[in-house]
C-alpha cells in the first residue's frame, strides 16, 4: 500500500468512511456491488446519494457495467467479495482503475476481512497500484470486534481536506481511548500475534464447516469468516434454512437479501458465518446444520 500518515483518516468503522465519502465526493451516484451488503446501500442512500448496481460475476465486480459519467464512486470488496467471496480478477482490477481515471472518479476498496486468507498468498491492496484514485478502507471489525468502531481510510491527497472537514463536522473526531489502546496493541506486536492466532482458529473452523458440508456447492471459502452455500432448491429452502442456521449463530443472511432488486429471479443461497458461535458449541452447530441440510435436500448434496 501507499499510505503516508498524512493521508490516513481514522473513522468510526467502515460505514462512516463510506458515508463521509458520500458527503464530499463530486455529484453522482455510488455504484455498489450486486449482490452486496444491503446496509451499505441504505447508508449511502441515507447520505443523499443514488445507488446503482455494480454486477458481480465469478471474476468479481464488472467494470464494463459502469457508465462513463454520472457515477461518483465504485465501491468494491476486491480481496474477498461480500457475499460471494470471489477475488477480483487482475484484468478487472486494471479495468476498474482505468475507469476511475477516465471518469475522474474514485474506487472505494472495502478491505473488511483481508487479514484472513487461508489458501494462498494475501491479495495485494488495489490501493497500492493506484493511490491517486483508490480510497482504501480497513477496519477492526473482523480482526477485533464490530463493537470497536475503528477503521482507517487512506485517501488520494486531494480528498484529505474535504474528508477531514466532513469528519470534524460530523463527530469532531474518533474517540481517543480506543485509538490509543489499538495503537498500543499494534506497537507491542500483540495485534499481530492476535491476528495470526485468529487466522489459524478461523481456518480450523472453516475446515470443519467444509468437511461437514462436503459435496454441497460452497463459494468464497479461501478467506474471511463466511462462505456462500448455493441452494438450487430456491427461496423456500433459503428462508427455512436461514432460520435454522440463525438459531445456531451461523447465519449472515440469505443470498436473496443481498441483491439490489430483490423482486427479480435470482439464484438462492445462504451466507454462512463461521466466526460467531463459541468454540465449545461450534462443532455441534455445524453438524446439526449439515443434518438439516441433508433433510432439506433429500439426503444428498446437489
Ligand atoms: C462487506 C463489509 N464491509 C465492511 C464491514 C465492516 O464494517 P464496519 O467497519 O462499519 O463495522 C463489514 C462487516 O464487518 C462487511 O461485511
């Protein structure tokens, strides 16, 4: 990454970084991944912006779908798309940067779970390849806890002043105690040790989930704390299984919840989170979910 301290602004979570950008970027809609997190669409709209869908296929977000004008930012999760888990293809990374430069806009890189990659080398930040037009945002929500409310944005130089002004006029500054505590955690290397230990722990959980659900279509398994389970059975199975998974703290939602246009026909799926159940209850929760899934699908993976 290209992250000079003078271009870093600390915010209350990723969502505040996103809404500050919605206040300060030049006029235009925000393109958000489809499927993507519904809460972020809502937050951007609440900040007064139109939201347009940025379709995602097995190579990640599709820059070719972006208009050459009328869009102020394309917001992406390049390392591990949420919720499909795909990694943005190198051609797409280049195309996204070319689009941003040609349209004089920015790409917002939401690196919400980049610390947790299990099967191969970490994916480099897009920001490092184009610091002039990529806003990088990292967060403590996955490495520590969502309640910490600390994130960090790395901005192109021209956006530092406008974003700092918006931050100052929104909540003056992020509270200092949490920042000082995190700074101590980082400089003492305890944060690094914590992330490494968490990575092995989540990897073990992921492996357990994969072996319990062997034969079922699972996507996005190489990183993060969630997988996407395809459900060819469609929406009824989706909502029933969601309730079952939620009762075991294993659910983030249905894939159906994540589409921009929920009324259009889409493939069905469940976004399963494996970070939440306590260590003690995790194996039983996963085994029980696998049993319910077999019941739902007539005893065999499809
Ligand atoms: C796609 C995505 N982006 C960002 C975040 C982090 O948001 P925040 O830092 O506001 O908690 C999450 C959830 O942790 C997420 O799922």
